[in-house]
C-alpha cells in the first residue's frame, strides 16, 4: 500500500483542496497597523479583556458545540491540524505532516517532538491515541448528541452504540507506531475527515489530567447534564500557548501565558474572557475601557463605534441562521404546514431591518461560498396568500405551534433572537397560525433542549467549523436527530455517499442535488447569512478574524 503525502496531488485530498479554495481559504486582508498586522516587533506583555456573550459550558472540547466554549478551548488546547490564519485551508499544528494510504483508510500523522502539556506530561503518539480511544468508547450519557456532538456528526458512531439511530463509526483504531507517529484507521474513506480535525472539539488533552480530574463523570440528562468531574471547569490541561489561571462563572475566565509552550510564546501576559450577555452592555464596556474587544457587535452600534475611533472588523461570512422544524411534533410532520410556515415568513424584511450591511437572505442551509451550493433550490418567497391556501389544503384551521428562542445571548446569525422571534411571530399570526412562545437561557438550557428534541419549532443557526458542505448539511441532516425529528433515509444515505466521495466534480454535483432535495423536503427554513462584526480598542493589534472562529488570542498585542 503506497502512502501519499499531504503535499501530493491525491484524489482524496483534491476534494479538500477544492473545498478550501471554493470557500475563500487563505489569509484575509490585513489593515496596516491594526488587527491583522504581523507579530514582528510587536509589544509584549499586558492583559486583554475580551467581552463574550456567555461563559463556556465546559472547557472539555469534545463535550461542547457552541462558539463561546470552543473559543476558550482553542486557546488552551491544540488539534493535530488547524486552519490557516484568516481562512479555511488545513495546515499543520501538533502534527508536522501527514499521509493517507492509497485507499484513504489509514492516516499517518508525524507529530511534533518536545511538546509538553500544561501539567508537564509529554505529548506523544500514545497521548493522541488515548484521546481518540476515549471519544470512541464513550458510554451512556456521553453518547448523547447534546454532549459529544462533533464526534457523532463527524465519526457517526461509537464502539458500542447505545442509541439505535447512531450509525457505524468511521473510526476504527489509533496506533502509536512510535512516540512521534500515530496512525488513525477509518472504516471507510471520508473526504472531510482531515478538515474536521481542525475543530477545537478534537483537541488533544493530557491523558493524565483526564483521569485525575474525572473528565467522563457526567450525570443528569441529555438536556441538563451535570459535570461531576472538574477537568472541564477547573483543570483543562492542553498544550496551547495559554493555560487556565482561574474561572469564576458569571464574572471572568482568566488565561495566562504558558511559558513552556513549544511554539511562539503568547505576546500577552493574560487574556480575560468576561461574559456580558447584552450587546449594548458589551458596547458600553468597550467605550468605558472595561473591555478592549468583543464579538457579535449589534448592527445599530456600528456607526457610533466607528465614529468614536474604535476598530471594527468583519468576520468572513460562513454561517446560516434558520428556523428548525421538529417533525416528531405535529403538525410539523405535515409537509403542507411546513411550506405554509415558510411562505408566511417575511425573511427579506427581517434581514433588512435587523441585520448589518452584507447580510443576505438564505435560500438553503449552507453559504454560497461553499462548493455544492445550488442556486436553483425551491425558493419559498414571502406570500401570505399562498401560506393561507396551504393551511386550507392541509385541513388546518387556526393551528397552534410552539416557537422557541434563546435569551441572554447574541449569535452571529441572530444578534437579537427576541427581535427575530417577534417579527416571525407576527408573520405567522397574520396567516392564522397561533404561536405559543417558549424561551430559555442559551446556557445551559436552550441548546441542550433543542438537541434533545424538546422544542417544536425553534430559532438556531450555525457557523461553519471547516470548509466542507458536510460541516453544514451533513451536520444537520446526516442522521436521525431529536432536534429535527424525522427519518429520511434517502437524505441520510445521500449525505453519507457524498461525504465518502473522493472525486471533486462528482462531489459538487451530489451536494447540489442534496441541497435541492433538502429544500423540497423542508426540515426547517434558513433565513440569513451574515458577516459578523468585532470591535476593538485602538491599541489592540494582531487579531485576524477567522471564518470558523479559529482565532488565536496569544498572537494579539497591545500597542
């Protein structure tokens, strides 16, 4: 079996190359003197306080899927590969290089040597395999998609599936050939496997710390887990340039420079993440100097911030905001009712009124920048009359639907969830659909409840983790999930085949066909793609926005 290096022209990685090129991979443009400038000659020291919309749910990457948690994980831990600064191209991190066998099943990773975890233990091939084997052998509650979300969506299943809806895992084994060589073997080829490893969820943790701090001790339920161990809350031990100093929930999370880091040492002494749920309060904190930067700037705050001399950066568009339909809860199992909801909603009016320039109405569940985007999907243009007729055709007179939205949160795809809900509620009631509001705090209740299938209709969205359609429609619809409540084997099998396809042209054609099929089936309604904004004080330099939120705060400096 002949190995092919990652630098070679191999069919399996050609699909990946097409992916990153199609979605704008590569470095973003950099403003001289501002965020994006190089670290050469940069000032060292100081503390950056960054405003977030919430605390992390956990700092154990494999057990979270929200951006606020993964932002922190990214600073403390490292993955085998990562994304190029400002883009989505896959580049080395803990692995110096890698190669794939001719059949695409065996992946050999050549690891960096001399790397240490924050607890002083060695990073090596056995540590890599210990992490992958930990994830693969999750049991009970840890198999829930509301916890090990990324494992189940990328690798599909576990060593012993306890949920019959889970599929055969594409992970087979990990072997440490020697201390610096790890071989990961798959059960079938995956064109998105390598890119997926850049997600912070697949960060490599200290095996010693995982055991010492009871990382797998989780009780409670899928929608309300109780983390009894302290690994993810007090002792997250990785190899990153920053390490946890302290975490006071609802106040601040403090990271400090890891002086024994193998690569470029952090320019900052400390990074503090301060949770401020309200967007206006984050703006005021920046203006007062309480914080030096924040994400998810409200559109209405942009003119004032620019006028006051603050730096405003655009994150490259790579997301989708959508309304999810849980077909396990009638009447959402009725296709005509789902179509009526889609035609009733005035998406263009909402995007124009509540989103900044650059936002666009979404027609499907992935951004136009990705290969496989189909411009000719069924378009549910705003038509109250058509909505009323569909309700009549379905025999539904004044139907009722529970509609959920999150509180105490601002996301790139919904800066103001409450405003979105109110606008859509008015649209639905205008065609005769009674709306029963449901709401919950984003952390920890809302996302867990969505993933557990507790809501009938709900607001949610997604920011891509890597440049592949599988990270959008594959994540949403690759298998039966409680949040969506449907079992469509045609869609499931089509997405599985597209994920394994190694011919770039055929893969593109397959994903276009799947996008058409999905929008005809209408499991939910996408409504917006945005270019989220970040704001910084004048003296903050070196921050390069990433389309997949893979920013490294250790490279920031205070001029």
